[in-house]
C-alpha cells in the first residue's frame, strides 16, 4: 500500500496535523499532549509572531486515507542571519514504525528545503528556542513534560537510516529536593546578597509582576541565552505574546526574581507544579472539562513534581552564586508544597555552567535528546 503525502492547506488539515501525535500515542502512559488550542496557534502563520521572520510548510502522510505521519519544514531567516548559515529545520515530526512512511515524509520536507535553496536541514526544532526541540533517544519510560517532545524509540533508527548525523545533545535531570537549604547555598546566598546588594523579590499579583518585570524577564532571557545552540533573540512581538499568554498562568509562589539596588532584574527562576498528569487527563482540551485538572494542578498548594521551566541570569552575574540564591528561596517553597523532585528542561550537554548548578543536589540524568542534520548540497 503506497504512501501519499499531502500539504496542509485547510484549517481542518491543520487540526489533523496538530493532533496526530495525540492519536499516535493515545495509549502511551509517558506521552503528554500539548493543549490543542496552543498547538494550532503555534502553527498558524496569522497567530504566531515568529512568522515575522520564519516560513514553514506542513505535510501529512496518508495510507488508505488514514493519517500515518506528519512533518513540518521551517526556515528561520533570523537564525540563518545570526549564525551565518543557510539551513532549514524539520520539526513536528511523528510517524508510525514504517520506513516507507518516514522516508516519504523526510523526502518531501527535503525537497521543499532544496527548492528554497538551503544547504542543510536540521532538527527536530521549532520556530524558536522556546518551542519543543530534540529527538528523545533515552528515557522512553519516563513521563514527559509539557515543554518537551515525546517520541518512540524507533524514530532514531529511521532518521539515522535516512542519512542524518548527530548535531547536538541535550540532557534532562530529576533534581531531588533536600530537606533543607544546603549549607553551601546558605553561605553563598548570604555572601552574594551582601557583596552585590541584591534582593529576592516575590509577587502575589500576576498583573503587578507583568507590569513591573514582564518585559525585563524576556529581555533577560534574550541576554542570557544569546550564545546557546541555535538561539535567536525574541522580537518585541514575540515578547508581547509570551507576556500576555504565559505569565498570567504562573503560580507565583514558584517564581523568584533577583534584583539589584536599582531594582534592575539580574536573575529569574520560573518554575511551576508539573502539569503532565493534568494534561493527560484533559487530553489536550480545555473544554468542556479539561480546564479542571489543569487548574487544580497549577494552583494547588501541594505538588509532588515541579517543572524547572526557565532559569536566566545576567551574563556578568553568571557563576557568582545567583543560582544558589534562587534556590535558597525556592527550596522552602518546594518543601512546604511536598515536592519530591524537580524536572529540568533540556540542557545542552556542552552547557556545563547550567549543569554545574545542580552540584549540591542529588540528581538523576534520566532523559537525553538529540538534534540531527543532513547536508542537502
């Protein structure tokens, strides 16, 4: 039975594309679905501000009128300009365990990229570094998180057989929460507060946080993440979008800011109770009842697991104890909530600075993911 590849054109096609992974992993206990509404908006050129500088195309694979795979191809022109490259990206890729299907999908994405005149294709990547990225190659029996991709083990074999080579790896950790703030953290925190005149800042009002530091948080992310693999600074439209869409969702008990004597932001830790189980219960739908488990998980006073979504420190303060100061504040919050461990976001293997912050914690490296590349010329 032959495979047919169709380009996504209609709104119905786009919804089918956005939800194919929900169908493929319906009975998988480790898969965590994205919110369908958010995923469709991410893919929609009229709603995602990344389309100011990106172009993309999406393809669905059919066999006997049944969807058996999907792939997106993206060109981020700002990334190419910044890194002086001529690359396309592949992402949003899922397929059944059938090499005819995976080959047909990648062939079509590569054909599109070649027509655009690029030299190379790499991924899995999204439009920007804040999208999900990296093929899971270890940790298939670990519950996924809301900010990371999940895929079956066979993807790696398929992609490598198609001629793709390893480009970069990320690792993820469980960071077990100690019973009390480690003495080392206490001492470092006391020193950096005194030496640099720093203050730990907490908020009870999301509106106040947004008004005072919404812009500053994303300016700090841009500054802190600037040298990382493939990162491109968020535009003002993207920042406005993220501030409006995501900051109001935060449980502010789990958010810590560090400011200097002029109240300028120099460090931020954004964490939240894990939504993985709640997203599984909701099936990626907010209505009619999907919002109930999500709201319970997000604003509960108790949480077994927290997602360590984002930690950013001003470059001139990196390696000076700011991370210790963030966790000096957050560890008591976690213990009060009954948190057993935190889930790190994917961290580049080459980014030793980030991994060094877990030095005084008990950790378990439980997942690994990889970006691949293929030369097209």
